[in-house]
C-alpha cells in the first residue's frame, strides 16, 4: 500500500452498536458523498481529452490561409493606377 497516507484511508464508522435511523441516514449520506467524490476524481483522471473535429480544424486552417494570401486594397489601387497610366501613354504615341 504505497502512496497512501493516514489522510487517504477512509474513516471507520463510529456508530454505536444499536444506531438510530437518523444516525444511519447520516452515515449513508457521508458514504454517498465520499463515493461521489471518488467517482468524480476517477472521471477527471480517466476522461479522454477533448479532440477537435477534423472539419473544424480544416475550416479554421482554411480561413487563416485565405486571409493570409489576400492582397491588400492599396496594392490593387496601385495596380489600377499603373494600368491607367500605361494605357494613356500608349494612346498618346
């Protein structure tokens, strides 16, 4: 029994030899709460990690690359102005 200290061993029941109904109910409630804490701790320990859905991951990556490759508006304005200047020069020749 390595790793178990005196604080981890459940306390024995200190009920008298002939307990009343109230004492029995209190002992049952105490045991029920202790079992619930144990089950909650085991669930946290053994629960599988949250795995994201492949569609969600693919959508988020696609959105990031779509916006990363977008050409900024000032660059488009510069391209339009250069095309207009180029066309004007060709007409004047």
